[in-house]
């Protein structure tokens, strides 16, 4: 056997013994790609992304090498919050397509080996949901009102909201309704926009309805669910006043409306439901929580499979801070026998290229951080466009902004539209192959960032992601890491699957011992002899 044959055999054997396909459920070490449906690809020329658009671009995801996609809500909705306000949980919004389009998308994705995760929004419905219409008509004390959180107001004529809770999007979390007799009446709770009334999860009908909604989609073949505002379903008994100040949308202070104990019973119930289906159906929690310990409670063995690690997402680009959050995450989750779920960007936060400083430095750091993230044990979520190194668009004109945060903040917070700008695919005129037009303008400067432009550039961010995901298929799948002895500004670790990651997070070049065979790097690394120099703000992967 030649030396190269021997190497191939070794890699293949390692893959066979550590590959998730052999012993582990698919989601354990999966790379899951978030598609924000209205901004991915427009298949019918109306300027809004849709399901047929996604189908037409699945080859990009196959070439990228992701294991699954998570689709943002595509259900029937008046779109007060981009579809996170659902009118009918079993119907596809006409602007996104039809149920047949969805079935065809799932079939195409599955043929390519890509699983499909959908977004379930259980904390609130749309104000246009039939239940809410019914509740308004039925009046105080009715069973229809009990599906939501209606309360009389405070003050002599009930003109003050029932408590001091504020909406995540700004303003009071309560809106007063006009009763069927025309008089000002009760108030209803909405932790988000007034168009998103919160459900009463202590009502058994609410619980059984969502079980049924889950079955509807699981029966259609979806592989998993992302649970929107997973920590919000229950509110403290008696709806007591909130005593701490709000810190904005990503606030993590303990609150009477977040992270109540009863929520875990729902997830135990959902877990049993998911487990009753073949094929390792999974659930991931979106839960912004004050500590990793609180987060770990959502992924106890009989609860959900994953919970986004927002502590990692919120960490500055700093070697000490990275090491600390990585250690704390792995350790805290090991206590409940779970692996971490890493994420750097999503449709709610400023893109990480921009968070890390923007421009060339932001991109350098983003590439470094993603190689670190993709080497870590557990699963990873990517957000559409990060594989192109896209930045937050910070200069969208006021009149195109659609995020309810803009209006609800009294036009002080520009909201999240800047990370939701449509994806540039090809061509040299905006919107660069997204469609004929686009619901948000695509920057001219993205001409060099299109998928087509980056495919032919060997040093592009896209090519780096493709390479890294290719290596990860063979050498990923790890469950633990060991830190290497490296200089302060360098993060170095080896995983139990034989991958070594070295990241120089400082602004000076650093010499290190060559830890193995170079596999991928964010910048040119020259290896000759036993030491090598890591360029500033760069990372490399090695085969141990
Ligand atoms: C989640 C979603 C966000 C939405 C909110 C209300 O945080 O990710 O986009 O606005 O829930 O549904
Ligand atoms: Ca469209």
C-alpha cells in the first residue's frame, strides 16, 4: 500500500468509527443553515423570497455541504413581524408559496441529503388568528379569552395596563380592547408587537392544538423544529410587576415572563411526541437566558435536543473571552449529557462581520471565529450570507424599514432589517440574481460578494466555508476538546476526532509548533519545518 493509500484508509476508518451516521443521531454534530425565507431567493419575481426560490438554489447548499436547513416561518400571516405572527399554523403564506411547494422542497432537499427544520411559533399567534378574533367577540370571562392573557386594567376605570411589563419591541406589553358593546374593556398581553397576542399555555386547548400542529408537519416529513421564544410560554402566576430595567431585545435578566418552570413540562411532552416518529426528529430552543446553567435545563435528556448558545454569539472577539465561554459551555452542558449548539449570527442580530469591527478587519475576524466554531464539539448553525462574508447593511433608507422595532422604538432603534437584506447570487446589478427586484435594496458593493463571484475565487470566504465543511464531514463529529499549550493570544485545541484548530486572535503574528498536516486556513500559512507563523487574526485547521 502506498503512503497516500494508507492515509486515505486511515481517514476512512476514522470517519467510519466517529461518523454520526454510524452511531449518533444526525443532529448531534450537524451543520444547520438558517434560511430567512423572504430574503433567500425569489422564484416568482415579486421581490419577496419564497419556497420555489429556495428549491432553485438548493445546489448552493449541497455544494456548501450543510446537513440541514432551518426555514424561518413561512405560514399564513399578515407579516407584522416577518411571519413570526401566524394566522394559520397549517397553511403556507401565499407570498411564500403553497403546501405543494413545501412538499416538493422537502423532497428535493431530502434527495440531496439535506434535512429540513421548520420554525414553530408557540408563544403568540397573530391578532388575525381565528382564536383571537373569537376572543375579541366573545367578551370577558369567556373560554375563548382564556386561550390568551386578557386582564382587566388597573386604576378606577381600568385605564392603566394590568402590570408594568414592556414589550420586547418597545412600549407597553399590553393593549386595551374595545368590548363587543363598544366600551373600552380588558387588556391583552403581547410580549412582542400588539399584532402578536401571547397565548395562555395553562389552557389545555392551547397545549393540544400545538401537539396537533407539530404532528401536521412531522407527518409531512420535517426533520426538526426550531422553537421560537422557547423560554416565554409561561408567565409567573398573578402576572407580578417586573422589577428590573429592560436592556433591549437581547436582554437576559430574570423576568416574570421568561424561563418559568412549567415550560419544561411542555418540552418533555414534545420530546415524547418527536420520539414517537422514526428518523431522529429534533427540536432546538431559541431561548435568551441569563446563564448557561439555565440554558442547559432545556436540553436535559428528556427535553429538547439543542438550545442556541447565545452566550457564545454575544462574546467579543478576544482569546480569553472565547476560551472562557467555550469551556463554560462544554462543561455546563456535559452536566446534562448534552453537546453544545454554536451560532454566530441569525436574523435577529447584527451580522458578526460587523460586530467584530466591520471592513477588512471584521471579515478577517469573522473567518477566524467561524473556523473556531466549526471545529468545536457539537452542532453549528450558520445564517444565510455569512458564507459570503456579508456585513450588516447599516444605511437602509428609513422608508424601506419593515421591522416593527423601528416604529415601536419611536424611530430610535433601526431594528433587524440590516441583517435581512437579500442574498446576492450572481450578475453585476442589484439585486444580483435574487429576483427581478427585492423587498430591501441590495448594496451595489455586494457585486464582488455574489455566490458566482466567490465560486471562482480560491481565496473567497465561500470557498473557505466549503473546504471547512468538507473537512468537517470527515474529521468533525467530535464530543470533546483538549486545549493545547499556546501563547496567550492563540486559541489552540484538539478534538477527539483528530482535528486541531489554532486561532491567532491577536494583532501580531505568532510563531507556534506545527501541530499536524495543514487542512484549511483563513489566510495563507507557510509551513516549513517544525514551527510556523500564524498571521494576525487568522485561524488554521490541522490533522493531528
Ligand atoms: C424570535 C424571533 C424573532 C421574532 C420574535 C417574536 O426572537 O427570532 O425574529 O421577532 O421571536 O416572534
Ligand atoms: Ca416571490
